[in-house]
C-alpha cells in the first residue's frame, strides 16, 4: 500500500481520476460555502478594547495586569453583564433549563475573551451577532470593572478609616485628660510654668526687700516641690501625645480622602466600536480546509478501490 501511494503512483492516480476528483472538489467548495453561510452558522462580529490598569496596587505576588484580568473574570462582573444585556434571552437559553448555568458559562467563554498582551496590556474581546451589542458589552465591562475596583478600595479604606478614627479618638481623650490634669494643677496649686516659677521662688528667697510676698512664695515653693515633677511630666507627655495625635489625624484625613475619591482605574488605549465586518466564520478558511479534506479522503478511497481492481 505504501508503494502504491508513493509520489509517482499518486500523480498517476490523480491524473487517472482527475474528472472525478474535480467534481468532488467543486462539490466540496459549493457545500462548504453553503453550510458555512448564515443559514447554518450565525455570523459573529467582534468588538475589543486594549487597556492598562491605573491607580491600583497589586495584591500578593501578582502584578497590576494579572490583577486586572482576575477582576474582569470575576463572577460579579460576569453576572452584571448577563443581567444588564439579558443574555439568557439574547443567547436563547431558558433560565428554567436544567443545565442553564453550564450552558450560559459555555456561551460566555465562547463569546468573551480576556487576555494579556506581550506588553502587559489587557484585551477584552466580545463576539456577538449584533455588532452594537458586542461594543456595548465591552464598554459595560469597563464600567463594571471601575465600579468593582472602586468598591474594593472603599471597603479597604473604610476599614482604615475606622481603625484610624478609633486610635485618633483614643489619643484625643488621652490628650484631653493630660490637659485637664494640667489645668487642675494650675487652679489648685498655682503651677503654670514650672521653670519660670521656680526661678521666681528662688529670687524671693535669695533676694532682699519687701517686694516679694514671703508667705506666698513659701506656699508656691511647697506646691512646686510636691507637684512640680508631675507638671514637668505632664508637659512632656502632652508634647509627645500632641505629635502622635496630629499624625493619626493626618492619616485619618488621608484615608477619608482616599475613600471619597472617584478615580477611574483604566488607561484605555483602544476604545471599542461596532464592527462593520463579521469576524466569524471565516468562510474561505472553511472552504479550503473542507475541500482539501474531501480531496484527500477521495484520493484514499479511490486508491483503495483502484488497488483492489488491479489485484482482481
């Protein structure tokens, strides 16, 4: 059989059966053209977008592009698109069908492609029988992506706001307690400025003349001896707590600012648009493959029949 199908015998066979093979080839072309037409295969139009992620930070070890792909492939975005465009009706799938979910997922995976380019950009490709629907679906996926990332950021910064607010309020209460204690020392013991008051008391004791009230100086001296150390400690604590309080207040304000921002998270390179030419099926490829396949099968069958005739 291998000898029979060598190049010389093969050419001889083709020449011998050239008319029959020509008829088969023409029939294959006509049939493949007919069966690849819109009557049997619904034409699909492609719309696409190319973009880079923006204003995001990567999670774990994935980069921004991989993170963008994961979010675009999330169930939330997929379900939102299915609901927005009523894809069950659009694809002709009965929601009551036993395998509705599996069928819908299969259709989605066939019609929606999300991939990474060699240059770390992300492409969204949508195929649909309506070019306007395909373009609108890509636009909607970009909108839902922005909404999803924004919700994730708000959730994260909302937690940060709560944490910073708790610490900030705690520091404010601590600072208020220190200030209140300092006011009490000033009211009850007359201690307002420990270093300067100490100097004045020493001048009263070491100096001469009646311009100083000795009795008052003694009272203040006693108060300074008993409460002066506490006042100095309060001063240092208030200074330290004021710095910490200001830092937490700044962090809290920054978290509130991040929570309230309405950024977009896509740098769009190619905006989607309705296609004016179908992307599927590519009829000439179907016709070529079908014709070549038909001719190869025909040659094999004719070769076997011819071989049997020679033997008999």
